[in-house]
């Protein structure tokens, strides 16, 4: 082919080439690209979900435990809880022991001139007496005053109910309620403290206290005294209504150690007739009997009030002060229905210890003062001290070697001249504390180390 023909041939193909440049290219199907999503691994997803849930639960548990542990600590740091106030009754003065009723004479009265005594003839006396008329109105007014005093003091008296549940033969649940009268003895800043007979609380599942305005509040036992059969209950202030706090009062504890108590008018409050809210009037007929118990000796107050064998409550004097806690358990059979009571003076230290929940020491002795006749008899050669009448079996006193007939003259460096002084030492001791007792046995002095135990049956 000539050169001219090749040029023509090339010139004829150029339009085709230019046309090919503007024609879009079409890719075949096997060259088309498609992005596919990765398939979900259900097993792996489930495992991650389970791990997340488990970690959340563990974190929650750790947070809860940490909160429970630290919350009381932080709360106590930020808002420290107030401790209950210690209950302490004032010591009785000599004036109270000599005359607890009407020691009304003061220095100003003594300085007043004494009236001139004028002797009157019998006729003049009869004439003066005839001018004095004592009618039914006067008799009624006397009882009205006694009733007002009883109503005022009744603000400190409560009814304690111990509730227990049981099942009858048909599987029906029923409740047994045992009640007794108690008295409010203190307020420790967190609760009202009530003194009551412990027999009502035996086996009680719940304890309810009813106040003078018939409102109720739950109570708990602080401590029982197995010797006297009394107990102290705690009624939280938060559970007592405001209107109740406005009307209730704390009982004033008087004195039962006076010799002039015999023949004194008294009022029995609580349940002297076995019924809550009953009131009786009478006089003290005897104070010479002592209730002998291990490590204790309580004065027994006897009255002429005819009451219930199951009587509970308090005896008050005409000043509205409590002089005795009614207890007919230790009454003899020949006067089982005459009201008797523990003297309040001897009970004060026990009430203090129970109110403060102090653990009490136990020695296990029965003692008495050495008789004056024995001290004055040179042939007997008995020193001043406490005569041991009886020793409780398996008691700390028996284990230490103390025997019946011994005379305790000294405990440590403290001389002992009476049984009451020895009892005060025992009440001030603590369990597991060791003291040295100086004894006189058959004329020979000896010393023994005594380790006090825990009061049996106490809590």
C-alpha cells in the first residue's frame, strides 16, 4: 500500500477514534463490586450481654455492702447518737430518815415565841369540843382531797400488758394477755423507764404500756431482777404521743426508812384490788418485818388495806411520794389479802442498777446485824460486823470458804459494822471482781479472797 493510501486510511479512522473517546465504557457483570455486612455472632453477643449483667450485679452488691458498712460510721461521725442519761436517785438525808412525812418545822418557826400553856377544867374542854361539829360534808371533803391526790399521782402509774400467742385444738391462733400496774420512775432522755412486776412479762412476745390517758406505746425489757421479781421497761420517747407527754409524770420516790412510818395514812394505786385503776385508802400497820433474800434485805410494809392476792402497784403517802412497791407474794397465809409492799428506800439502788442496765455482782449470803446483847457480853467475844446466817449452795461465798456463823468485820480496807454496809459494798461491786474479806470464826480472825459472780437469772 502506498503512502498516500495509508494516510487516507488513517484519516478515515480518526472520527471513529474520537467517537470512541466519548462513548462511556460498560463494565461486565463479573467486575461489579458489592460490600456485604459482617454476620452477627449470636453466641458472642449473648456472652457479652451476660458478662455486662453480671458485672452490673457485682458492682451493685459491692456498692450496697460498702454503704451498709460505712453508713453507720458516717452517720455517727456527722450525727453522733446521744447516750441515755444515767439514772441516779438522790441520797436520803438524815432528816428524811427521821421523818419523811411532815418535817415542817424550820428555823423561823423555832424563833417564834412558844404559846402559853393554860390548864383547862374538864367542863371547859367538853364545852369546847361540843362547839366543834364534824359533819358528812367534812368527811366528804377529806376524801375529796385524797381523791385529788390519787388522781394527780396516777399520772405516773401505767398498765403493762404482756401478750403471748397460742394455738387451740382447731389450729386457731389466739392471744393471752397478762397485765399488771407499773410506775414511771425515770426519763433517761431517750425513753421513759417503767418499774413493774416481771411475772407479767414471762414469755411475752410483745409488751404494751397504757398511760393514764389510755394511749398505748410498745416497750422493751431492759433488765429483770430475779430476787425481787421486778423489771425495768423502756418506752421510747419517739413512740409516745405529744399529748401523752404533756400529761404523764415521773413518780417521786420517798423514804421508807423512818421509824415514824407506822400508823401513817397511805393510798394504794394501780391494781390493789386486781383491777387496773383501782384506789384504796388505809394506814401502815407494820414495818418491823424484813424480807430476807440472797444479798438483799428489804423492809416489808404491811397495811390494813384488804386487796387482791395478785395486787400490783404502789403505796404513796399524803405528799404523793412513793414509799412502797406492792407485792403480795411474800405475804403469810394468815393475812394473804392484806396489802404488803417492798420499802422503796431499800429498792432505790436496785432500781438504779436495772435502769442503767448495769450487770450486778453476786455473793450468795444471808446476813444480819450482830445483836447488841452479843456485843455487850464479854463471854461471847463477838466483834462488831455482819453475822452470816446462811450461804447459798454453789455461790461465790461458798467457793471462797465463807461459812454460816462467820462475822464479816472488814472488806478490803473498809470496816463493816452492819449488814446494810456489807450490802452496799456488794451492790457497788462488779462481777469477776475480787475482794479480801476479813472474818472472825470461833474467835479467830482470818482473811479470804472472794471473787464475785454474775447474778443468777439476771439479764
